[in-house]
C-alpha cells in the first residue's frame, strides 16, 4: 500500500512516498537523482520493513523557494528536511540507507540527531569535499565557476520574463513556465517549472493555495517574490505561450549550480564530529568509486561504531548495476541484533 504527500520545510516543499508496514527504513538518493531510482529495491525490503522514500530538496518532485534556489543549500539543510519528515510521520527513529549525497545526509543526522537513527547504511559517502577524486573535484570547480557566471548574467532575464508576463496579463494570471525534459546523470525525463501566482479565478486560486501552502499570503500578490522553482512536475495551470530559450536556460543553470555547489561545499564533518557518532554504521564503497578509497578508510577509522565494506572493482553506481552483493550486505546488517 502506498501513501504519498508533500511536507513544507524551511525553504522547500518535500515530496515523499511511504510503503508497507513494519520497522521504518528511510532511503535517500544521491545528487541529481530522485526517489524513483530505488523503486526496483522495494520488493527486497517490503516484506520486513516500512519503506519511506523522499525526494531531497532541489530534486525530483520536491520544490525550492526563490531564496533557496538563488542562494543554494547544504547537506545540513537536507538533514533538517529529513527530521521534519520523521516528525511529520510521527516516527521517533528509523533505519536509514543513503547513497552518495543521501549517505552524506545520513552522516549529518548521525552527528546532529543520533537519537533519530536505529542503524545507518552509507553507500559511497564522503565527510568533506576533499574525499572526492581530485579530477572530479577540479571538474566540479570549473563547472561551478561557469554556472555562477551564467547565473549572474541570466537572472535579470528571469525577472524580466515575469514582469512582462504580469503586465501583459493585467496582473490576473497563474503562470507555469516549463522547460522541456532533459537528460541528466542517473536520471532521465527531468522537468523544471517556475510558478508565479496571481489568480482572479477562485477555483484556480484554491488549487494554487492547496498546492503551495507555504507561500505567505502577502507574497501571492507579488509575482517576483512568489516565483517557485518546482522540480520534476508540470502543473495544470499553464499558459499557452511557452517560455523563451533564455528563461528555460536560466532555470537549468540555477538547478545545476545548486547541485554542483553540493559537491564543492558539503558536507563539512570534522573528525571530532564523526567520533561522536554512536549508532551502528555500515560503510560501503567501491575500489573504483568517485570517493577516494583512502577517504573511505579514514571515515571508518573516525566512526567508532562503523564497519567498512570495500567492493573490489566497485564503481560509484554499482549498487544500481549489480545490486545483489550490496543488498545481501545491507540486509545482513539490518537483521543483525
């Protein structure tokens, strides 16, 4: 049985799905992914666990406020989203399985909210950006510099597009600007929408308010302040006129800039913080991972309750290509008393 919904957190609207019953197991995806990458694993966990999947902020069907989209976010912010979801679902503690950025979020929670975790499984985690392979880190730095430059050049285009939309519509329109679907690493068919809202039509206004309850009432009358970047979903209140190329490009640049920023600036977990972790932790990484094997070994030495499993020849996404050995290790760890 599936239950899904949205949760409003500070600067984001988080989409989640809940399956089955039993001991809760929360699964977190990686950078540029969505919760859908873990659908094939549901049948493995559902007999024994209640599985909770969520789209991290800036991913999948979760949404960002204008401020968050423009100024970015960290894995610590994403960890706070997870805690808000657990509170929303009235779950005192859960097992947590995280991949890549999802694993980093798990480490943030283990340091900051240890009482909310039963066990933690981290696949390809890094405690700091220098845990990434040097070529990847350098490439991310170059890309981020380019995206910063493009973003600064293109943001006035986004503001102008909404100002002109407001003027031409007589300030009585709900605008949903959507980009075409684009292919990204680990995820296909990703769409980005920007929503601004002033509704004369009462039915549409009710729909908007139920869909975006976190927008303050005073902001609904001010298009530039009520723009929301909405990831992975298209809404029915669309104008016939499609957004121009520069507007679509701006949306893509903002999204890529935020996701690249995560690689460069998050997490920032010191050895002292890691040494405070008290929950049982299983660290899994590959010898050909995007995370330095030396960093994975260092991580295991810092966490007193951890065990490390290095998969020979394993790459960053091997869990999705050859999941069997990973799932065996994960299930054995979760079932161990």
